[in-house]
């Protein structure tokens, strides 16, 4: 199975962030913003918001003279001992902030060994997670998560998945035609969020954006009660813009 990875804005932001972090890590005594710009080739319009994000996520810290040094999050991820737990903890903190930012439950999902897996999520009483009334592994055709992941597979990968999972009608809005679903997936731009408008569950709308990290297809998603459907596109755009910190924590 091959992946059809198309670089997204979050992917490019993550590559920029990795270049910045490599530069900061090489300067134990600290590196100034001017030196960072020169070393990375990033202009102020890209570097300034990037440094704001890296400080917020704890990857860099600013010392008294204004220079940047490595932060606590980067130090934890760089330690061999307990690294897996550190990655999960860092990602959870990022997801919690993103949940509060978009005002919705948020999810990270991967396509692993031919199956859809929600690997981590953040919800709250005010932003409840979607009720998994049908196993996400068997409902990729109906969910924003599933369609985003399938959209990152090549044609053979999509056909293989649909051959193993019958396209059941979960609501009156569910697409059950393989031909129609494949056509929709082909026409979905990588940079535009995939939407689920009560296709998986009545009363819930969702959106998902791809996360290009490593060899597995991945996505970042959100869900909202249908009474908040008017916020879906704006929330999805915010999700898209703020995917870089999530991708960064998966990449480091």
C-alpha cells in the first residue's frame, strides 16, 4: 500500500520548526532571533509566529538577554528514558490547548496495519467526545477521520480497505456507494478539511485534516454537536491552521 502524501501547510510549518529547533540545540548558550533568521533563512513574517508557537509549547525558552535556548518539552523528548510517555504527555497538552482553542473535542488518528485507529484525544464536559456507537475501524466511509485517512491512501489501498469493511448505512446521510465515495476522495484537496455532516451519527458533525508524519497516514479531527454546526467550518479552519504543534510532537 502506498500513501499519497501531499505536503500541507502544517507539514511546511513543521519542517521550519525542526530547522529552528536544530539551530537552537546547536547553541547551548542561546541564539538570538537575528541569528536564527540568518541560519534558517526564515523571514520575520514566518519566524515570529513560529517562535511564539514553540515558546507556548515549551520547545524553546527565552532567557534574560532575549536569546532562545531549548525548553523543557524538547529536553523531555530528547531523553531516552520514558520517551514514549513524554511524547504522549506532550501531545496531550497540545491537544488540550487545541480543544480549548477550537471549542470542540479533538482527536489524533492513524491508519495502522490497515485499520483506522484513534490514538489520542482531548475532550471535556463542555466539549464531549463523539459517542463511538459503531466501531471507527468499520465506519471509515462515514466519518471525517476515516475519509481523511482513506484519502491519503492510493487507489489500491482504498479498494483494499473497502473490500474488508462493508459500507453500512449508519444514517440517512451515509454514502454507501463505493463508486461515489472513491470519486469524492479523488476530488478532495489535501489542504481542505474533510467534513462529516451527520454521516456517522445523527446529532454530530465532524471535520478532519491530514497529518503527514512518517510512513503512516494520520489526521487531526474535531467533533461538535449538531446545534453547533454553524461553527464547523470556522473550527475546521482553525484546526487546519493549528495542526503544526500536533505534527511536531509526533515528528520529534
